[in-house]
C-alpha cells in the first residue's frame, strides 16, 4: 500500500468489512462534501489488498458492493452460495500456476498429430 493511500484511509476512510482472503474494504466517512464523493456522485469505496494488489482477488459479493451494484454489505447479508459455484481463485496469469492448454509448449506438452481430418493448404492443389 502506498503512503498516500494509507493516510487517506486513516483520515477519511470508514472500515466496513473484510473478505475471506483478508482484503479490507472502506468507504468515505462523510457524504456531504464533494471531496468524499466519487465521480458519479456516489460515495467512494476502495479496498486494501492483503498481499499483492490484484483486482481479481475480490470475490463476487464484494465486487457488487465496490461497483455500487448493491449498497448492502456482504458481511450483513447472508449471500447464498449455490452448489454449482466454485471457490474464488485469483487470476494466476503470469505466475507458475498459470493455465496453458494441452499441447502448449509452456505446459511441457506435445501437440497431438492431426487425426487425418486436416489437410494443409497447398497453392498447387486446385
């Protein structure tokens, strides 16, 4: 966290909750003066990440609150988890855990040979 964010949070932020990953969520203390209002005339909301700053670490419940889709805090509402929902994982692009499809050289795999349904284009064949 930058020193500016730390100071702004200390003086103007109101802690509203924390998610299961340790990210802490804040909103502005005052709503009356223009300084604490965001660009769209709504209160400012921000997150202090636990560890590396990566927006994909924000769970869906908190994403809705951060983007003013809902004003109800996920900590106050009991968000129902469906059986088909997978647990949230952060974006692993650029890390050792990144996904590479089968056959990709970075996945240490070999590309399967064509099964006979593919014929390379040749300008002499008409």
